[in-house]
C-alpha cells in the first residue's frame, strides 16, 4: 500500500515538475539552448554566475550578477522586497505584507505582486527578493510586518497569488527565508530545532505553495535548522525542495548567509549573495578535485533555466529601459483599505458622523507624519506621502479638527542658552537656505547644560549626509538608546528630516561635554539640527492632547510601533508614553477611537476603556487617504487579523527562553504545531483579539451550512447575508476540527478555507468553498508524507477563529 502510494506520489511529482518546468519555457528555449551555453562557458564564466558582484551601473538594488555578455547572457539585478521595490529611488510603497494578509484576498495579493513586478521592470530590475512567508511564531518578531501571518493555509494562498502577480510582469520572484527564520534576534546564529511534523505542517506549507505557484527562486535563511546552516542544509534544499516538491528554479543565500563553498553548493545553494565570499574559491576546489564540475554545471543550469523561462536569453529580448512609475497607486489604496481591521466599534462610534467631524480632536504623531512601512530591507521610499489630518479635511471640508501631537518625536531646538560649542554658532540649526554645502564636514565640540536635572532625549535631525552625537561616555548617565536604539527612527520630522535619538542624563546647571559631527554627502547640501526633549516635555504634550480631547465630541488617537529587520521588539507594548497617552485621552473623552500603525501584535491595557480600535498596520504610500476614507465611512473596513493579539506576552507560546530567544544558540520549537491561534485554543487562553477577527460597519449572518464530497475533496456550502444598512465585506472562514481518535495531537480548529465577499445592504449569496484532502491531513513521521486523518471531523464556519457561528460533522474515510 505504502509502496503504491509512493509510486503514485512520484508520478504526481514528476507530472508537477514537468508542468512547472515546461509551461513557462519560451518556445525557442529549453534545455538544449542552456546545454549549448554551458558547453561554451569557461569555468570562471560559470563561477561568475554563482555569486554576486558589484553593479557597474549601480542602480541601487541589493544584488547583481554580471552575466556572460559574450554569450548573450545578460546581467541580472536583484532587488528587495517585499513591500515594494527598493532601489533607493521612489517606487510604489505598498501596505506592509501583514496588511495584505489581512485582506484574506488572493485577488488583491495578485495585484500587489503585479505592482511590484511592474515597478521592478520600470527600475530595470530582474529578480524581486519577495515575498517573505516565514510564519509569525514570536509576537515580538521584528519582521512580523513583512510576512503573511501565523496560519500556513492563509499564508499559502496569499504567497501563491503574489508570486503569480510578480512573475506575470516578466520578473523572477524569490520566496524567503527558507526556512524557520522566525525571529530576528540572533538570526545569524540561532539553530531552529524543530521536529519534522511541525516543520511540514507550520513553516513549510507556504514555501511549498510558492513552489507549486512556479516561484523562480528561493532564498535560504541566515539561521541554522536542526543544527545545520539553512544555506547548506541538504534536507531543506534538496530533499524537501527538489525531491519532494519538484522545485526546478535556483536557491540563493540571504545576504552574507553562506558559511562554506563546496558544502553549500553541493547541498543545493546555487547562488551566493551578495558577493563571492565563499564561492569565489570554488574554482580551486574544482582544480583540486574536491568539487566535480558537474555540480557547478547543475547550479548554472538551474539559474540559466529561470533566465530562459523569462525569455532573457532570447536574442530578441527587448532592451530594458527605465520607465515612469505612476505617482499614485489605486492598488496600494485598495489594499490599505481592504487590509484595515476594525478591532472594536462600541456603539458604532465609527464611522465618524457629521457631529463628530464638527468637533474632532486628532492626536498622535502618525496622524501628521504617515508611517508608510517598517524598517530594514523592506523600506521603500514612497512616490508621495500625505497625512491623515489633511486627508480628513480634504474629504470633509466642513470638519473642524484640533490636532495635538500627544507624543512628540521632534522636540525643540537646543537653545543657545544650553549650548556652548566654541564656535560662532550658537545653536546647531542648518536647514533650508542655511544647509551645509555639499561635501562639507563640521564638528562642534563643547558642552550642553540642562536647566533641570533629569533625562534628556537628544535628537539629531538630518538629511543629505551623516551626523553623529558623541557624548562623553565617562560622564554619568551618558549613552545611546531610546527610540530607534540611537539610529534614525522610521518617522521623519515635521521638516521631513531623519530623526535619531540619544539619551543623556543632565544635572541642572552642570555642563556636559558633547560633540556633534556632520558630513554632507558629495552632491547634496546637508540639513542638520540638534533638538532635545527635556524632562516633563512629554507630560506637557499629553496634557495639551487631553485638553483637545476634552473639548471635542470625539477623539481619534494614533499610536504606532516600529517593526525593524535585524532586531525583535523588546516587548509587545507600544513604545514611549503611548499607553499613558491613550489612557489619559480615554479618561477625558468616552468617544475615543484608537488608530494603530503597527506591524505586529501589541498589548492594549486600555482596550476596554476606548470606544473604537482601527488597525491600519503600516498602510503604504496611500495610507493617509485610506485611513481618512475609512474613518469617515466612505468605505467600510473588512480585513481580518492574520495573527493573534495576546492580552500579554506571557500568554504567547514562545514565552519560554528555550523556545525564544533560545538557549545556548538553540531555539527549541517544543510548542510543536501549536503556533498562533492553535496555541491559544489548545490552552484555553483568551486572546485580546483572536486570529481571523475583524468587524465591519455592517453586519453579516451565515446560514445553511452543508458539506459534500466533491472531486478531490469536499465542498462546503453556506449562505451569507449582509443584514446591515450599508455595503461592506466579510471573510467567512472554514475551520476543521481534529479527528477522534487523533493519530497525532491536532489543533482544535485549523483554517481550511475562506472567501472574501463584498455585499450590498440586504444582499445574500450562496458560497461554495472547496477543501482538498490536505485540509484533513497531517504529516506522518512514520511515512514522511501527508496522511488523511479519517473519522468524524467537525467543520466550523466562523467570522473569526473564536466567533464560530455554525458547525457540521463530516465523515472522512481513512486513507483517502
Ligand atoms: C534580508 C533579506 C534581504 C537581503 C537583501 C537581508 O539582510 O534578510 O530579506 O532580501 O538582506 O537586502
């Protein structure tokens, strides 16, 4: 039986592999052209295809391969991903991928991908380093905003559609980071120790879906998996990726993630990025006989295969010319709106009515400075900005809006009375016409003196060069820290400058040594200012905001966090005094609405005290328009949470050092398959907001749930009706319960199907969702294969993973 299954599985894989490989080939291409090319290549030419190099044209992207011009193999440019195309030039800054996942819409994911592909082509790029599909396992994860949530089924549906979208524009997509890159702290050292079943059921399904969708390349992650670097992991890169899934594309390393040459190449890592740190020595290995040239050829063939598939080896390929990217993006706007999650809406406080807009207080820095996206390699300079306050005024000309910052990130210029910097300059304030000349360097050395004793935030605002604040580290209390860890935060100042923060303790009237440096870039004038936030300043800002809220009918408070590549958040609390600010506003005005610009779960100690909570994520370049549109009710939010929001970090599955951040270099995935909502359900922990949760300005009911065998699985049918008074969208979700008895521990409910629907007021629709047998299967460690768990399984239909409205039993024959 097992043998038969294996044979049919192999046949299936073969067919899948053939379809994958043959379908996208250009008619004139194919293996023979590639073989002919390889036969003509010298060994150095072959090796130049296997590692990155410097781009002589320097288009600003992350990676470059020179190609072999004499044989018509063009250069290949690789660019980040995943929230738009990052070359340093403005491009469409899309909402963060977590917002895309919140849409629960493969159709929008395809458009997201098309936009990235279109922009990539316009910027003369070839390979997009996106999407990222690592599962959100750790709520504090720094890159949670960049990925597609905690559920493998949702992530699979979104990733596949996005890849189709990117590749439809003639560029190669790269699914990353393969695999188990689920935390940023220690990402370059940690070994993710994860059992076979958990790996297949949780992390790997998204990657498998990417391969099935025809992704051209895969990026190996920084971390180790079960003790072996991902970039030299034969189990992952050959056995699973190629032998099990039939992948025919190429694998590249994450940037600097290789630790060897021959072992990495042999294990299935074709391309070392961004340079040949290890792979430039492969020639010696071939010469000494330590590496067979066939292995080199195999890798070159895999890369050329994808280039050929895209038509890039075609002599008739038209030259790439830089094209213009449209200034605004309806797709970015649609996704920001569709991905917005209405977490709470007591007494229909939203949308804002004419009365609210006639006396509205808007509070918080991100209402005035749009937080477009998270930090790190996903950060894209937007085509344009805008802010919510202006957008509200544009949409409702009669609105009377009082704005108060509430939490000030800019501070005030350090006054001449506080600064003694031994030059003609009394203050450091070189902006606009006073900017430093291109190429100039300046150093100010002297002292700073505070009028009162306490901790001061020093802020260096700058653009067009590099600046630093150097404090005498021997002096008491001096040091770096604060928001952004001393680096620039994600929000620009009111003048549009970068803003980096350094903390210093000053004793009243006691001069403290300080040096400020500025180095202007070659071609640009440099703007630089030294500002500070003295003790008591933020409290005064809170009081101003409270006064504005008290005078208003309704208060809308914006709060944010800064998700960053390279480090996890220290906690899931909002940074700075934001919790205190929100609590104070809520105490002053019962009609308080919180708008969140964050990329990952946060705890909300004030959740019960506010009337409404609108989760906007990092909403991309059209975020101001999208947010205002939703607040005034010109559209209704319909997104659903792709991650659980716990009440507190102690509730999370990873709140044990062995699991996260790991002990002695090992992160043990002993929670097993109980990741995300599966954990909270298993341990009966009430989350703050569950996976799949999201309200609307209208209401929906579900009825007539049934399920019947159909084709390779089962069809689930039900009726959904919009019972409210306005158009809106909803995402009914189908979950599958465990089999009884279960052959292995199973989730109380696992997402198996969903559909996003837009319905007019009063409209109803009958929906059919097809579940294939994977929905009823678990990964068997005995057969190393997906196996149906038969018996009576319960199907749940819900508006979230916890708001289950209907259920029906379903008898599944074993071994189907
Ligand atoms: C990130 C990747 C990114 C690469 C190139 C790495 O640090 O982990 O996601 O694609 O840099 O910028």
